[in-house]
């Protein structure tokens, strides 16, 4: 059973979620498409919410004050949409990705763009002997980039075309000249969500709050999906682990506790597995009692969920945390990821919770925040998803206008 809830749960939760869409547009080129991606962060005042709960029925105007939201959103050139400063849709996509990181400033007081955090993580990217292929390889460039540097640099071939620091994500390799680019935009969205988490923590560090119990100690962070990065940008998960360990060491040195961060999975094979193993042969009976947990080990995952004989631990290249099954006090099944915040935690060999000083708080928070409307989810993520949801009226006509604006730049 989960440890007893601590008396001082966080007063605030920051929830991060994103959504994406893509439509065909009329721009004079057949097959032209534009994508749209938005990532929302929602700050929820749990203390005020609890106070209003005691005064039911709550005034809706007062209840709306429990949430504050902000979004990052951008339109991306898809197939057959070329900005005037480029010669291909692929290069237009690359430039737009860099510009969004460069221009997006999540905190107006801090004034640091999202690019500053991304490039701090870029410094942790391992170098290989051959490096990565130049983004202009489809155009005949045979150069390899040993290291992608911050800012905008140039390819070393005679054409000296621009190389963006965001090219290190290699999302452009997923870009398709014809057809849908939802996969490429999906890779962008997952990077945004996770870089935004790190950016907020670095912002608190710059404000002098990262090691203060009365500041960061009152916060919990919840990200939609596992604490992992998949696909071409997967290298950034290792960089995030290193940066989270650094930031957490500042917080732990003063408080003796860890940052409280959770990733929540609503669908997928781990959610399906938890649902299945919780069933018994007796109708209506379930295997896991309320407040039971299972911290998944590498052996369990490879033997029971994703069969593998690999000696490399599960998720070694993609995850910056580990899986947790938890049955809440209300009986809901939650598949969460808790981050690796110290070297001792950075293992899947044991299911011992002793290295995780915030484990009891994490379970108690799941008990408190589990959604009654959506299975396998938490109410803050429901709010973040609502803020990130692309409006139904943002249809082809609006995206056609975005396409024309993109093509008219330069």
C-alpha cells in the first residue's frame, strides 16, 4: 500500500498538454497542407479549489479564478507550402521551428525565450564520429554535422546555407514532401511540452525560487504522456535527465525533498496491461486494492509487457523517468511516470520506493486530482487539454490564411 499522505501537499499544480491539427489548403499548389500545434500550461490553485469545494455550490466566477493558462502555438508549413525565404517546404518547416523556439517567451518578466532552455539542453547532446547528415542532403549536400551549434550557423559546403540549432532535433527527417506531416508536428509537440517543463524550472532558478520551500515547494508539475521523448529527438531525454538532476540538487540541498513531477498516460500498452492484470475471475472483483502501487522494474516490463532479451534497460534512450501503476483511493487506475532526479533513482533494477522522498506525496496527489469524467486522467490535465484543444472553427479557411501569411514572409 502507498505510504500515508504527508500533511503538506502542494498548493498549486502546473499541467502541460498539447494538441495538433493539419488541413489541406488552397494556395495554387496541389497537395498543399498546413499544420497547427499548440501547447498549453495551466496553473491550478488547489488551495482555492479546496476552499470553494467546502462552499458548494461554488460561484462559477470564483471557480474560474482557480485556473490561469498560457499557450504556445504556431502554424507550420506542410507539403507544398514554401516560404519566400526558402526553396522547399522542408526548409520552410525547419526555419519555422527555429523561429518559434526563438520568439516564444513563456514568462514576460523573465524574458528568456524557449530557445535558451533548448540550447542549454543541446549542450548535453552526445557527439558521434560521423555526426548527423546535413539537412540539405536531399539537395545533394554530402556534408555531415559533427555538432549542431547554438543559433544559426552555416553548412560548410560552398552554398553556405543556414543550419539552425533546432536541426539537432532531426524532426525535418520526418517531413514528407507529399502527404501528411502529422508525425513531424507530433514530434515537435512532444519536445515543446517537455522543454517547457524544464524552461519553467530554469525560470524559477533565475528568480531565486528553485531552492525555496515557500516557492517551488508549493508546486507540482504534471505532463501529459510519459516522461519520455520518442523518435528523432529522443536524445533530448538524456539531456533533460541531466538538467533535472542539476535543478533538483539545488532544491534537495535546502529542503531534503525532491521536485514533484509526474507524467500521466491515458492510453497505450501500459494502460491496457494495468487494466488487464487488475481483473480477476470473479465478476466485479479487482486484483489491486485501493491505494496499491507497483513500481515497474526492467525485468517486469520485458517479461510481462514488452518482451525483450536486450541487456539495455527499457527506455534507456527515450525515458527520463520510470513507470508507476497506482490504484487511487477512489479506485481509478493511473499509469504515471516519476522522473529520475538523482543518480540513485536512475535505475529500473529495484521496486524499492526508499530513494523517492516524494513518493507518498505523488500518490496522495493522484488520489486528490484523479478525474471523475475521464478514465486514467487527472483533472489538471483535463483543463490543460481544454486550453490546448484546437477550436473546431479553426478549420481550413483559417489555416489557408496562415499558409498565405507563411508564404508571404521574407
